[in-house]
């Protein structure tokens, strides 16, 4: 009898899916990768999907994905991004924002003027930081400078904490330090200050309204309808057949 009971348990559990007998919070109406949306919900298809949370994947993508170009801080890797075009116009907004970000992230090494005479060089007494206002950097493309900010190279660490759109502002500002555009120099604000003297909040992943995208339900049979066809119980959670 024990053996018969043990054999019967898998058969009993196999008669329903885990969505039909699990009652914890792990199973909720949702749509995962490569899954379809189902209209089989308790209240019907009346509750739309939530938008992307702040700080999630940017809705406009990224300039170069890691599967295209690695994040290795190698000369050839950085060189491979030389052909990337700068999508941000060097207007007043960009140059002012670039100055703010440059002061926070770059001036400590490269100096307020981009001459390599930043605080680090003064304090350490060493002149190992290259100037970025000279002919060598002027000859580099905007894409190459973007690659340097993305990957880093040599003693320069990557600057990926700066959102991509703002990195282009920094590049535009560096071109100004090289004499291409008239730009103001020096810090605008200091630690602890707020307002327009320092860079604003980075909008990495703007919230998308729930009506922005809704997976199609064409060809999907709701569980309730499927149950009516097969005679099996439909369960009480969303899903598809």
C-alpha cells in the first residue's frame, strides 16, 4: 500500500501546474523574457503593465554595447571607437553642463584649463597627467575621447558613472578648452552646494508610461477558454497555453 501511495503522489501533483497550487507571492501575473501576455486575469485585461522604474535600462539604448566593444582598457579597444559620431550639439547648454561635469570628475587631474596641472599634480609634485588642450588630443576624434571615458586607459580610470549623454557634453567642453569654442573655466560650485552650480540628477532610465508598450495577445488562448475546451480547471492566476 505504501508503494502504491508513493507512486500515486506524482500523478496527483502532475494533474495541475505549480501556478494552480502554489499560494505564495512567488507566482504573480507578470510577463517575463520570451513570454506572452495573457488576458486570463481575475478582473480581465483592465490593469496595464507598470512603466520602467527610474534608474533602469535607458529607453534610448546605449552608444556601444559590451557585446560590440568590450570594456577592456586597451589601446586597440579604445581606438576601435574612433569612428563614433558625436550626437550632441556643442550649444550653450552642452558647454555649460560639460564644464560642471568636467570640474567634478576631470579637473582634479587634468586641471581647470586642461593643461595637466590639476590638484593631483600640484600635491604629488609629479607631472604624469597628460595635457588635453594640446595638438595630440585635438587630433583625436570625438569617438576616441568617448572611448577613453567609457573604457579608461593607462592610469586613467573609466568614467562610466557619468551618463552617456553627459559624456558628450564633457567632450564638447574639452573641445572648448582646446580653443574650438569660447568656454568659461574654473569651478562653478563646491561640495555641498546645490542648484544650477553643479550637475543635476542623471536621468538614466526615464519612466515609460504603461500604455507605451503592450505585448500582443494574438493567437493566445486564455486559460479560462482552454479549460472550457479541455474540461481541466483553469486555476486562479494569469498564464497562457
